């Protein structure tokens, strides 16, 4: 442990990140990876909007349009939103519960690399065969009869990324259950930790359904199975069930952590305890529970019958109740607070009305009878962008800006943050508000072209202009990041006057997070100490040696093996050799991991005391 | 402290849960099995939806015979019991007997897998009941094949653990590894009980 900070070379830094098992660095990897795919998905969105800027446009071909819209959805959900949420969870969750590490640092790294290689795999399709073109939902039999290997890339790429997500989920569940600091009871956990915990439980029980669905799709396409081939007795509805048994909980996996971010942000910048903390926890659990029994609201028009449709309609509407509880709790937290309009707070204030609109159209869509009109129209597109962009994406950016100082030790320029917010926010409403009406007027989603003179021209034009605003906003954010990081001006450990444990340690935190395990004396532990103590967290243990996990290159290699094997399985014939090599690499690295004792190492307390000076606590 | 992890003396009552790493593994693996349950539930659901979709191919009661499957069930159930003995000896810090019972468990696993391969071979060759014959056949081979792949993975896993720890005793580092491997083995067994009931008994009778 050298006390003099030396600038590491590029090679050393790269190796550091390739082999890291530190949750904070994995968080940064997720942030970079997720943001890269966010830009890619955004680019695809721009192509869609430019194609639809005018009637009968010939900007891109029909086939390419199908590929772009499929990849936009797939990328944004699986490769942008999920990893960005994992970025926040990795960066913050262990700090919020006073843990030195996650439960499974190795598995955590493996989860990231699986996601990364899965994402790369999906996008390799652009260059070798054409991207998947059956929509992000890949409904059978369209996905069965799609030519080329696009849909195979979809199935195998998502399969690999999905394994990673599942592992990440298990890691965070066990971290929360087993690794909390003394005094950090469940009902003292910050709401972001709670929502991340519940989202992880959802991942655990939802993703295996997707795993099976993707396997069946792969087997049908590549190995002659007949699951979705009606002429051989197959049933295409099975795919829809499996996909939505995963797919509906997935939207709560995306939104619950965003709810958590806003709960932290609103409470911090209203300088108040979160109103109705226990009802917030209860509502989170209830939403997750109900989230598993509503999947068929995506299938109202399939013909499941009036009884099934009614049950799923009522169950879906019921979710509005706990969600409404949350909205009111945020409003009551704001009520009478001393509000600071920092940029994360402005994101939160923008989120509340936007998400409420998305919730309202959700209840409209839940009415099974009315859904026959809305189904597969732009009304649906407008609805889910209101909840996913208006909820998840705003939440992710609020979280990134809010925790940026904790992750990097620097502060993004607030003025630019506000510019980003307003451009993005106004652009968002321009893009999607009019799409409600396009849908009600009968414009179907996923169509390559629309005809002129049907009253659709103006709203489509407005929608495209809005998308440009969002793009400009995002570019300002990137500019802000570059400027801030080149300047590299350091801020204190607690720049926002925070309430939770992560603000009690330096920014960025030392690799062992907490020199001594913190003693938690209440909800919002740092605030408790600021009000009742000396503003410093009391240690729960004497200074001692700290046990840390060893770094490892194995997660990277293990994931690389599956990536290589995927091509062999897909192309078969002479390419089977790739599958053999790939699976051998993965199996070999698993055996290596199993056979080599990995006991970690200890940081001695003498070395810790050396660093006493650099952490400005509190 | 790191040395303590590899010491085989003075082990606590439950060495698999004595360390934080052990408790994490123990709990994480239970959650993993929760996810596996959803995985198999999805496969069972698919199978149930397609069990009568035989197209032109043979139906369940034409191909399935219960004798061999019953023997397989008994073999796998017994292997679960022998893995319990292995864990009992692990907790008593008796690595020799643990290895012996794990060895028996693995042997039974191989018998099961051998019978299963023979059974599939038989279906394909005597009944022309191949993977692509019908939606029913695809669903059958996928469900039962997933289980078989789990058995094969478990065998490699347990054999790996036995070889790695052949020359050393039980310690706080490897006890959780043995323990979760045995948990996995029980899980596979439970899944098979459902396969026996839903696929074979219901296929023969229902
Ligand atoms: Cu839904």
C-alpha cells in the first residue's frame, strides 16, 4: 500500500479493471458499458425517428428499419437500463449498508463480463448477418421464420447476458441479507438498498423464465425442436407466456431501483426524513409481489377468454395502489421541507408528474376491453416510454449525478446538469406525449412507413423534433462528464449534506470502504449522528486487519468462452470446433476456479493507520 | 486467519456455516436453487402444454415403460440418501468416510445417467421418437434432458471436489463447497420425483 499516489500506465489500469473484483470498480465498468449501449440504443432511436419524420419516407430500408427497432428495444432494456441500474447498485448498495464488500466479489465480476460479452455478441450481428428483426419481444412464429442468424444472435446473446444478470441478482440478495453492518436492521436500510434488494429478488425469479424461453427458441431454430411450430403440434403462445412471465417483473426490476434513487434524492434535498418510510418498504414489496401475477395483460388480445382477461386486468389495476402510495409519500416528503433545487432534485420533480401520466395510461391499458383498441398502437409505445424513460432513465441519471462524487470524487457541473435535464425533459414530452394521440388515431407501432394526409404528419414531425432535443441534452451530459473529469477537481466526502452511510466515508472510498465497521444508530444513520452526535459515524469494532478478496482474470475468461461457443452453436457445421473450444475454455476456467484455493488476503491495521490523513470523514 | 481456514482440527459443529464466506455460499446457493425452481417450473409448464401435441408421432403411453424409470427413481433417491451420509461424516470430521459415501453417490449417479441414455436410445431407435418428431417429443427431451444435464454437471462437480480434497481433510474452506454440492444433488433428486410423476406416471395413466 503505497501512500504516494502514482499515475498508473494505461496497460496497468486496463489489467486492473479486467481483473477487478471490487464492487466500486465493477460499478464503473457497468456504468461505462451501460452508457455505451445507451448511446447505441439512442442512435437507433434517432434512426427510427428520422425515418418517421415525414410520410412515405425512404431514409432507411424496411428490413433495416425492422432491425433497428428490434435492436433499439433490446439494447435499451437489456444492455443499457439493466447495467446502468447494476452500476448504481454496485457503486452504492454495499456502502449504504456499511459493508466492506459484496457477498460474492468473484461472481459479481463474472456477472459484469457475461453481460458485456452478451451485449457484444448481440451487436456483432450487425456485421455478420444483419441484426435480429423480430422485435424485442421476438414473438413466435415470426422469430422462428426470421431468416439469417439475426434472431440466433438475439437468443444466444441475451442468454449469456441473462446469466450475468441472474448472478448479479443473487449476489445482491445475499449481500443485503448477510453483510449489513451492526445496527443496520432491515427497517433502517435506505430505500435505494431496499428497492435494489427487492429488484434482485425479482431478477432471481423472473429471469429463469426468459432463460427457458430463449432455450426453446434456440432449440427450435437451431436443433429442429417444434415448440413453436403449429404444424408439428407446437404452440406459439408458450413463448408469449414465458416472455411476459419474465417481461412484466422486468419492468419492476427497472423501475423499483429508480424509485429508490428518487426516495434518497427527495429526502436529502428536502432535508427531511422520507415520509412514510415503512409504507414505502411495504409498497415496494407489494408491487414486486403483484408484479408476478399480471403478465397476461400483455396478451389481452390473444384470446385467453373473458375470465382470464378480467382477473389479469383487476390484478394490474391493483398495482396502481402501492404505486400511488409511493407518489403521495414523495409529495409529503417534499411538503414543508427546505428544498434545494439541485439537478438530481429537479430530475426527481420532473419524474413525479411524468411517471404519474405513465401510470394513468397504464391503468387505461389494463382495461382489457379498451386494450383491444390500444393494442400494438403508438398508445402503448407512449405509455411504456413514459414509465421507462420518465421513470427509469430519469432515475438512472438522477442517481448518476447524485452519486457521481461518491464514485469519482468529482462533481459534475450543476449548470450543465440543469441544461441536460431541461433539454431531455422537454424533448421527452415532445416526443412521446403526441404519440398517445397517434396511437388513438390508429397508427400501429413498429411500422416502417405511414401514409400522408391522414392527420399523422404533424405529430410525427413533432415527435422527431423532440427526439433531437433529447439527443442534444445527452450530448451536453457527455460534454459535462469530459470537462469534469479532465479538470478533476476533488470534492469532499459529503458534498450534498447527505443522510446515509455512503456519505460518511471519503470520495472515492478506499478499496476496503470502511476502516472500521460502522455502528448504525437509526434510519438515515449519518443524519442521526449529525443531529445527535458529532457528525461522525461511531465505529462498531476496534481497528483490526481487514480481509479482502483476491483479484481474478477468471471471470473474463469464463465469459469469453461462452461468447466463442455461441458462434459455434449458431453456425454449426465446421464451426462446431468453436463450440468445443469455447465450452472447453469456460469449463476449464470453472475447474481452475474450483481447484485453486482462493483465500483472499489481509490488509494489516498498521497499513490502514498510514492512510489516516486522506479520508476527510464527515 | 487464512491458515485457520485450511486447518482440519477443532472444527465447529457446522463447519459449512462457520465462516461468513460459508454462510454466504450457503444462502446464495439456496437462492440459486430458487431460480432453478422457476427454470424447471417453466419447462414443466411447457411440457404440460405440449404433452398431447404428438403430431404424427407416438404418444406418451405408447413409448414410456415404467420399469426402468422406476429403477432409475430408486437409484437417484438412494444417491440422495448416501450424500446425506457423506455430509454426516463431514460434520464429524471423518474425511475418509465422507469420500467413500460421496463415491457411492457418484456411482449411483452414473448408473442413473447410463439408464437414462439407454432409455433415450431405446425411444429413438425402437419407437422412432426423436427430438424433432413432434412438439411433445421436443418438450419431453428438453425437460428430461435438462435434468440429465444437471445430473452430469453434478457428477463432474462432486468428482472434482473429491479429487481436489483427496489428500486433505475437511476444513472451513472446503466444507461449504461439499455442502452446497450435496444441496444441489438433493435438488436434482426432487426435480426427478416431479419428472417421474408428471412425465411418466401421468403419461402412462393420464
Ligand atoms: Cu406488464
